[in-house]
């Protein structure tokens, strides 16, 4: 018993040390908070959405971002938006929206909107913000609307959920493959090791995008959105595990020579026990760092594939799909606000990079 | 000279029926104030054919040089004794210049085919309403409708200078069309009453198509964009082997008949082909083979499967202007590969193309207009005649899912779907308000239009009515989210909308429709698919509803593929029904819907009818199709497909408006050969 | 040394073999065989294929035979230089790819040059002036370079180049030159068109390399031999460039091996957006149209190019690092 | 005795890190004489190496020499304070005046250049020789330091040499511009005993032949005994005791010196006796103890005084200095302490 306790203690200090070192990286700490916020947004995407992200309306096509007025004329706190009407100019064929400052539409908090399942479990229609007695075409357009009149803010929230989960699921699969194959490679050595290492080398020296494209194009085209979603995730992770496997193998090999592992081996602990009880915890922090560095690559992969029309397809909403929607001349010229979709992508990828760097430095200050 | 009279006689008959058409179209345009404001829709106009042959002929300077060097016969000898004479739209042009244009890859052959469309035997005037001479100077349809005689131009030459005669027709008919290796199955165009016709040479410049049953429609077929009448450029490219004539003197060398199977194959293998058929397919393709003799105004000098598709003038082109200048005016056409639509549009706006209507995106119209002066081009909006650029084509023979199949085959279900679409919304969003919402029936100005009420029938939003109809069908149970449930297993009834991103962003259209159908409790699952795959699945009858245009159906008999299940290459309405029709009942399955049977019966009978009866017949068919909603129209008569035209301000003789229709081979019937660079 | 090269060469051959298997799998994966796709394509454009011809094609490509037999036939044809015919382009695959392969290489190479040209000096500067304002600025720009997907930049940059400068958009040649045979003028035209796509393409890689260079150099700067060099009285610039920079180049050089596939991959996506005549758009179209031999060949060639690139980078590494050169002696 | 070549007084070098200032060298005095060896001894981290680098003006950022003087008497008799020179001026002294030999011959060479290249570099720079002449001289130098087959070895890379050879090459490189002061920073630590003896022999020979002044930095009292003429014992950035090697070994005064001497293993020691060690470890530079920095480990601590006051340097003899209250300075300290709040 005592031995196990002390073991735990040793492990705890290792993680704790990492945490202390990590806390010193301000950028990494900020990134962690940012990412936590993003995942929170994703978890409450529907609740925070002001409109059904799929609902289309020609009357609200290409509305530029509209501010929320916080205070009423009398200075009281009554958030509202103004009524808005659009007309097409038949000379330029552009939609021209005019704001009617006399018609205020007030915002309800925790009002009722479209129905959704919170966390995929609880059916509800409560939303953070809804409009009180809106006329058709009224809405809270914080980030504007797209061609089909769909609210970008609401779509972006749902897209964030989809893209972030794809990243997580993908990284989980990669992690599983990476730890498994990296571990096997290190534990068994010899031919197995050589084989796995050569495989890794081959995969790494392949141009990934053609491969993704090839595999993604091979997906049955009549699959449903959900099936495609998972298939894409698996494809991406199939090519992404190599880095993790290398990290795991390297650490395994290094640890094999360490005293405490030798001691455990001499004490007759089983191989499985040694690996899971002794070795894995001691480089958990490295794995965490590697994972957080692998996540942005996952997200970019999904985005690229969807962008090329070989990943997710509408009506699914993901970052890649929103970006693809924005990738045409009329958007750049007439509705540049749709490019806002790029901001969360950039921020999240940046944050994961900073976080990963911070974790790596913390886990391995000399490496 | 009887032949000419005969043609004019026939033409006059046609023109008499069609005359109101043009006025009505013009009127339809002027009544639409939106377009007036834009000032972008011009007059439907173009060059006209005249009978007077100029006394002498002139030619492009570089050809004159070649003549001087003795490398080319003089222009008078290159032209037929009766060349086609065109009165250019504004003025006689000047020679020279390169027409810069975009194409998007080897599958974009139509881009060039359409410019070469004057290699058709008979063609349409620039308004698309009258058959006019083209390669043939005239035709004669026998009184019983069983024989159509075509009269060629004496002394006409292929682009390599070899004579173009009736033998080239015989060669096509006997050596290509009847050769099972090249054409495995005979085509319906060559049959009347289910019996294949014959092609017979009368003399050097006269040929005859002979049928056992009356085929009054045949001259029409010859002039239309059909397999028999398309012309060499479109019908003998892309693996096709139709089109009624072929350059015998050139193609014989590849045929086993003129050597031996072994020799022809050995030859093919030496040239890197698997067998002689594959080699022939490439060698007879004007887009791929610069050596191929052709009849059009330009000829390929650099093939389509390179980054730049280049065409240069055909020194033997059979058309002159009223002053005897051999056309075309423009020396060459250079099409540069634009790897995607965005790049093509951006380059067009930068003024890097001189005339471009293909691949120009209506959704970008505001941006295109903004850049008019920067790119130094004019913008023309050309309106189409077809009923619906976006049409939901319903598979009425879906068997994979019996429940779904049952509903798709139910008229009231289809009507309810149609009533559930808010077309004005789609028009605003995707056509910038430039379309005409309604059913699939063609523009009222078309002779086959069943009348204005049929444009609206079942095609105006009425959610309450739609819900009543669906309830009436027994689809009353709904899930929590308000979607109707299947009657067999209580699951949600899901209708798949297969959409392809092609001429328009149809997946987006489908998404909007899916959202609108929520109000009638129908869950639509939008499936964006690649074009080839979507068609492949339609051929297998796996789809529910496919979103595509109905362009071409404005002349139903010439292009019925997207209106009725008669084309075995299109499975949109149920491939088995199409097989049943095409095989005269020998294959496939017979439709059970009496309305469908009636429509097909009327359609089959049309071949034997004269002009007037045929148009009436077509109207009847349209009434059935609209009433039964075999296809659900959304919005049409718009410039969405090839109707946004950017023309360089340096170009002359550019029509204010060109005819947008399948049979007009847009812009073919406007004779690009008469366009010229003013400076 | 020769042993080392031999080993790397052998590894390259194995890699190429595996890539060829994967390419073939890509050819095989889509449902139905390629003749089905071919027939479907022809019939969607309104023409027909006789059953005899379809059978002919099936036999020719050994469809219906076991996987390894088909692979063998394919490989056999490839070794004789016959990559098959592109369905869509109706030309031998090699002709279709033609110049595009070299332009892809050229673009990737240009991007490589840009990457190095920027990453080296900036990385050195950031390391030497660690924690200076410029270091922070470069680090930030570098991170953004990593975070912004380059395809996103491509169209935006292209559009604004058009709006602001009326620049000829997309492509690697101007319209007049695309047609011309290779000449000095055409090369110049190409050089004028290269920088924009090369920079867009290079951005992500540059950012990464700056970080690598900076980290490596920071490590190297602490090493005793730097003190040795200083103690010899060398100037600071000479000390840093001759010793730690040279040593930091080591991992830098080994990184080329992975930078190159990255650039080739990136060039595909950037080329699609910018409409560049490289293999990228060709590949995507081929995949979408199930033009299998074309798609498989492109994947294979890109793989081979990458392996060659890796091999070259090994040679560079050897040149940079005398230890590796002497390892095998 | 003659004038020292190098005379260092009150040298202070500090590192300005984000967490505070580290006083790595905190007022060191020593003199180096021609033909003599000054041994600087102390545990790792005591500031020996920083002292050496301070003299050469190559302290790494964020370190900086903040005080004291380093007077170098040049061959011409001119005396220069190295601390006042700019980096650019200082460069002329590195190599021809003062040269450095490192502890880690492997790490101290770049693995990317041949040894000939690395030796010749300084020669070309300071003596203005061309490539060929520099190489020739490099070969001569290699010969001089006893590298066999110098003409062939000159083209070798450092990783192709054995440890001992590498250190010889290192010395050759240091001597390439005929310096008058040679700083040898743990020159033998990484070597086995035989090689160590050879290298020390070599240094002695070279010193004799050339009249070199050597600063020998080491933690090994054995090496000091063998090599040094004078000794400076350093603890936490300060010289706690200075004197001739004989005096230090025979009459060590500072408790730390005594502890160091006790920890030398001798062949005369009884088997199975535990080698004495110094209790505790060097405190972290941030937590420099108040008072005498050695007091937490000192066996002879004088209660309140050592904990609170810093002992001043006390000259006990000619050229003998010690910083310990056992040997004086108590009165001044007490006076100072009374004035200050406890």
C-alpha cells in the first residue's frame, strides 16, 4: 500500500510540476481560457443562437452586421434592435437595406425560439436572446446574414460545435492509434518496430492532401451527413497518428531505461502493469502537449476538405462549409462580413498552438 | 431553282405560325419594368440571310497572302457557287483580331460546339422562331410526310479543301451509323412510328431521308439540337457518332472496311490507342483533332485537352457578308482554361475576355455591373424561354423504398410539394428577382405554351392548401418537430433532394426549398452530389427528386429529355419508363399512371402531325405535365443559364439580345462569324 | 557514405512501392469499376458505349480479376511508361499531366525558396534578439501564418489584387503567353506570376520554420563552441553565422523532407483557388469525376516527387552535417 | 616579485533575469603572473567560469560586468583596463592576449568544420596570414601540442578525434595567436586520469617554454596541487581565500578551503572509511544566505555574527587573503551590525 501511495505521490508531483511550469506561460494560460470559452460556446451553441441556423428567408439576404442597442431613449437598459427593410436596386441589382430608427424591436432574455436539444439530451426552446413581437425580417443580426438570409452568428455557433468535435473525435482516434502503435513499436522492438517506423516514415513522406482527397472522394456519395462526418474524421485521423506514435515511442524507449521501470520489471510486475501503471502516467503531460498540437491540424484538415467539397456537405454546418460559402467573388464584394467565419478558425488554431507549446515546454523543459 | 422556292415555301409556312411569337416576346419584355430600369435587356436581333449573292468575293488579308503564295486556291473557288449570304446586324465588319474567351476544361466542349453551330444542316434565325438554311440551302418535306429531301450547296468544301458532297452523308449513314462497333443502338431520331428510316443519295448535292411512316417532325429535328440534326461539331465529338454527315475522305483511313480489321487495329495501336474504334472516336472529334476537316467558321488548331483551346478561321467557310467578304471576320479564338468559375468571372471582369456568356454567374451580376468600365465591356441580359431554370424532377418509378415511391407517384403529393414552395423567395435570392416564378411550362410567347394560367397552376405558394392535400392523403401523423410520418413504419417521411452544383447553385436552392417544406411538414434531405454520380444514380432509379433545369423543353419535341421519360440516357422520371417508351414496350416497365400514359401517347403521335396540330398537341402534353406536376417548376425565363453576356466595347455587330434556347445553340444562331473588332 | 545513400535509396524505393499500392487503392476504392464510370459519363453527355467495347475495356484493364493481378497489370503498364488514358481528357495521362507536373514542382520550389528566404533571417533575428519587440512581432505574425489556412487567403488576396491593382488574376501565365512555346519571354512571364501564389503557399511553412529556426538557434547559442568562437576574437555576426546558425541548419535541413510534401499538398489547394495550371485542380477534378488513372497517377507522381525531395534533403543534410557524412566511413 | 600581467580587483558580474538579479561574481580580486599558474577552485556554480568569461568580455546575455577593474599589462608595458573596452576593441585581445581552453572539448568545437579550419580562423584574423599559411601554422601547432600525424589530422572533424586529442587541439587553438594569458576552464574534467595527466604535462611544458600565465579553473584540488602556483578558492561569487599553493594546502584558513581539502581522496586513506563531504549543497543564487554565504554549511560558525554580517577580506600575509570572521574583521562587522536594525 505504502508503495502505491508513494507512487501516486511521485506521479502527482510530476503533473503538478508540469502545471506549475505551465502556469508561467501567460500566452498558454490565456489560450487555455480562450479554448475553454470556445468549448463552452459550442456546448451551448443552440442556446446562444438567436435564430434557427438553417432557416432561410429572402427578405433577410445579405444583411450587414447590425448592432444591439443597449439603452432606450430614456436611458433605461432595454436592449433592442431596429427594424430593417430591404429593397433591390434594379440598376445595380444590389440589395439595399434601410434601418428604421423609429421601429424598435426589444430583446427578450431567456425567451422562446426554435426547439433544440441541449447537450443532445434535453429538449427545450429557451434561448439567451429572442425578439419580442418581431415582424417578418426582423432579427438579431450581430454578424449579419448570408445569401439565404441565415443568421451568421447562429450558424457560426453550430459550426464551432461541429468542427471542434470533429477535432476532438479525430484526435482521440489518432491518440489511440498513436499510443497503441507507438507503444507496440517501443515494447516489442525488432521487426515490429522497424515495420511500424517504416510505415510512419512512408505516411509522413506522402503528400497528405492528395491522400485525403483520394480517400474522401472514395466515400460513397450517398452517405448521410452523419456518416460522412464520421468517415471524414476517421480519414483525417488515419493519417495523423504518426506524430503521436513517434512521441510515444521515443518516451517509451527513454523510460524503459529508467530506474523505476527497471525496478518494476525486476519486481516482477506484468508488462501491461508496467506500461499503464508506471510508464504512461510519467509521460502523460507529453501526450497532452502532443494532442493539443495535433488538434489544430485536425481542424484545418476538416476545413480544407469541406472547402474543396470533399468533406462535409451542406446542410451540415461546419467551419469549412461556412468558409466555402464565403469563397466567392460576390461575397467578397457584397457581403464581406461572411469572412468573419475565418476568425474563430484562426483564433482556435492559434490558441491550440500556444497551449500546445506551453504544455510541451512545461512537460519537458529541457527537450 | 425550284429547290430554293421549296425551302422558302416551307419557311414561310413556319414563319407564318411563328410571327406572333416575336412580337409577343418583345411585349413580354417591355411589360417587365424591372428590366426596363436595368436597361440591360435589349432587342432580340441578329444577322439575317439575304438571297442576293454578291458579284465578287473578298477574303481576310492573311488568306490573300496564302493565295498569292499559291498555297490556297482563290476565294471564289473556295466558296460554294451559292454561298450563304448574311446581312450583318449593324455593318459590314473588318477582318482581324483574336476572340479571347474562357473554357473550364475538356468537358466544356459545348463552349466551342455552339460557336461552330453553323455546321448544322438547317438552323434557326436569331430569334429562334424560324428554320433557315444553313449547310443545306433548302429542304423539301413530301406531302405524306415520309420523305425529307435536303439540298446541298454546289461546290461547297471541307476545311481542307476537299469537296463536301452527298457521299459524305452516305459514308456517315453506311459506315458509321450502321456500324454496330461505332453506334451500338439505332437512335429514335431516325425512326418514325418505331421504324428506322433510310438515308439515300439522290445526286451529288441532294440526299433524302426516307421513312415508312409519316415524319412531319423530321425537318424540325434536323434543325433542332437533336442527335440527327446537331451538326458535326457537337454530334461527332465527346464520343458521339451522329449528325448525318462526316468527312469520308479523311475518316476512311481509320475504318477496317477500307483496309482490314487487323490493319486498322495495328494502326490504332501504333498511334497509342487500344483499338480502331477508340482511335476513330478521337480522330473524328473536332475538339481533339486539328486535322479533322470541318465546315464551321473556325477550326481547332490546338485541341481542347490542353490549357488553351485555339481555333483559327476556316478558309473554306461557306458564308459571306452582303459585300462578298468571306466570314468570319475574327481571325482566331483563344480559349484559356479557367480552373474554376470564380477565376473565370474575375478575369471577365478584368476585361480579359472579349465576349463571354458561358460560365458567367448571375449571382455575381452586381459585381459584374460595377466593373463594367474597368473591364470595358457591356453587359447584356438574355432571357430564356424555358419554364424553369430550377426544376424538381420527380422519380415516379422509385422502387427501392416502396413508401416513398408510392408518394412520389401520387399526383396530389407532388402538387402539395409544389404548393409548398415560395417561389418569390427563391427568385429574389438566386435570380436577383430577374426570373419568372411558375411551373415548368414554357414562356407564353412560345408556340407550344399551354397558356398563362398553366404557368401558375399548382405553382403559387399555398401552404394551407398543401397541408390539406397532404392530410387528405392520409399523411396526418407528425413527429414532435412537425414533420409528417411514414404510413408504413411510423418513421419520419424523408424525401431526398439530389442537387448538383452545376449551372446554378442548386444545392442552395434545394436547401431553401427544404426549409420552406417544413411548413407543410415534409422533411427534405438535401444531397449535394457530383454531376456524374447524380446522373449515374438517376440511371439506376435510386433518387427521389433531382434538381436540374428544364432548359430545352421550350421546344418539347426537340428536347424532351427533361420533360418526359422518353430518353434512355436520362433516368430522372424513372429509367424503366423511359426504356419502355424508347423500346416501344419491348423493354422496361409500362407506367401505371394513366396521365403519364396519355402524355407519352400524345408525344409519340406528334411525329406524324403537321406543324399546327403538333403545337396543339404539345400544349395538351404541357397541360397534363403541369396538372400532374411530373416536374415541379420553380423559376425560369431568366438569364441564369448563359444569359449574362459580357461583350467587349471593341466588338461590333453584337446583338442587344440573343436567343437563349437549346435549339438556338446560344450564341450560335447569332452567327459569331459576323462579330468583329471595331479597332 | 555510399552505404547511407544506398540505405536511403532503398527506403525510397519501398516508400514508392507503398505509395503505388495506396494510389492503386484510391483507383479501386470508388464503387463500381472505372468502365462503369466511363459509361455513365458518356451517357450523361448523350452518347453510348457498346457492350462489346465495355467488355473490351474490362479485359484490357483486367477488371474482375483479383486485386493483386489488377495491381500487377497496372504496375506492369506503368513501368513501361504507360499510365493509362484519362477518361475526361481523352489523352494519355502523361500528356495531360505534362507541364503541370513541372509547374507544380516549380511552384513548390518557389515556395520553398520564399520559405527559406524569409524564415532563415527572421528566425536568426528572433533568436539573437530574443524577447525583443521584433521577436514578439515576428512570432505573432508567424503564429498567424500557421493559423490562417492558406486557401482562405488565396481568393481574398486574388480579389483584392484585382480590385486595387486591376492585376491579371489567377494563373501562372498571362493569356498571350499561355499559348506561346517556351521562350525567355515566357519564362519571364512565369516569374512575374509566381510570387503571389508562392508567397501564399509559403506562408504557413515559413511561420513554422521561423519557429524551428528560432528554437534551434536558441539552443545552439548556448553551446560552448559559441564561447570558443567568441574567445577567438571573432566578430559577433561572424560567430553566429559561422557556428550556431550552421548547426541550427541541421534540423532545418532534415525538415525539408517534411516541408516538401507539405508544400506539394498546399500547392494543390492554393492552385485550385487561384486557378493555377498545376496538378492540383487536375487531381480534384479527376477524383470528383472518378477519372481513376489520372487521379492515381497524380497521387503516385506526387508521392514519387516527395520521395525524391526527401532524398535530396537527405543529401543536403549530409552536406550540412559532416557527422552524417562520416557515419558510414 | 614582478608586476602581474593581469590584475583583477573587485570584479562584479551580475545576471539580470526576469526573477531578479543574480550576483554570479561578487567582488573577486586576483593577480596573474608571467610563467605562473593561478588556480581558481570551487564547487560548480560558484562563479569560476563566469569570472573567466568576464575577463574575456564574453559573458552571455543577460549577464553583465557591473564593477571592478581588470588591468592587463600588454607586452609593450601599456596597461589596459579590459572592463572599459568596447566589445569591438576587446576582440583584438581575445586570442593574441588572452585565450581560453574549455572543459568540454567536444562541445567546445563546432562539429561542422575541420579542426584546421577552426584553428586557422583566429590565426587569419589576428596574424593576417592567408589560408595556406594559416593551415601551415595550424599543423605546427598541432605538432607542438603533440597531435600525431598533424598534417593529416588537420583535416579531421572534431568528432573523429579522441577526447585527449581533442583537448590537445583545443590547447593548440588557444595558443594559435601566442596569447600571454591562458584561461583553462576545467581543462581535464572530461578526461580519464591518464589523459588528464598528459594534458596537464602539456600545459606545464607550454608554460615553461613560453612563459604563459595560466588561470586554471577547476573544482579538483588534486589538479590544483599539481599545477598551480597560486590559488584562489571561490564560494558563491567570492574569493574566500587566496594564497600560494603551499600555504593553502599546508595552512588552509577558511573553513570551506579546509572542507575542500578534506574531500580529496588519498591513497593513504584507510579502506572503507567514508570520504568526508561538505554538508549541504550550494544555495540557489537567489537565496544567497544573509551574512557569510557559507555559514549554513560551516562547521565553525560563530553564532550571531556569521549569520548576519558579511566577513570582509582580511590580508593575513603578503598576498594572502581570507574572508572569514575566524581570521578577523569581527570588529568592523560588529560596529556595522549595531548601527543596523537586526
